[in-house]
């Protein structure tokens, strides 16, 4: 079963590839995504990594939480399920 991981306090220089590389040391990464602002395309400072195995994900969380990536100390934990939001009205 796959596990979804939240990664916060990312540098604006961090890319999907560098995020994936950091987590791939601990197991198989299914996807790594740095969240960007829709208007500017600039990183919003957080992202998500999906790992194939829950045990590998826990090892990555333990090892990378508080570690440095691109000059920033990461905040890494298990992602919470996305809450349903009411549709926006324009």
C-alpha cells in the first residue's frame, strides 16, 4: 500500500526531481510534487511525495524530518487526507 508524505519548508529552488532524489534513498518513490502558485508558477514552499511501501515511507519521514535540503530544514510528516470543500462561486 502506498503512503503519501507532506514535505514543508521547501526552498524556492527545490524541484520535483530533487525532492524525489532525496526520498529515493529510502525506497521506491511513485511521485514527488512541489506545489506551485497558479498565477506566478513559483513554489509555495511545500510538496508531497508518494512512496510505494509504508515502511519505507516511515523510514524516510524519520530520517528527513529536520534535515536540510537546498539550505532549508524540512518539516516531514504523513499527509492528512484532503478534506472536501464546497464549490467556489464566482
